[in-house]
C-alpha cells in the first residue's frame, strides 16, 4: 500500500531582483557572450588579439566547423 502525505507545502516566494543588479547581470552576461563569440567565431589567428598566435584558433577549430563558422 502506498501512503500519501497530506502535509501542507509552504508557499514559494518569488525572487525579487533590483533593477540595478539585473542590469549588472545583463551587461556581464553580454560581455562574456561577446568574448565567447569572438574567440569561437572571429579569431583567425592571423588577426588575433594575441598577435600571430594560433593556439586559440586551434583550440576551438572543431567547434568553429560544428557551429558553421568558416575558417579556411
């Protein structure tokens, strides 16, 4: 036999986030997203932020092709 618990559940309360804090989260998330987009989609090694270093390009090379970014 199964026993069903009939104890009352506490009401959930919504999380209230102030506008100033939500703007900080939005800006931070946008900056991180743009950095990820640059390193996966734009960084070509020759025009890299890090000079003529190909390490970042080679690290994300397969992800670039998987996501549809051309690189050669």
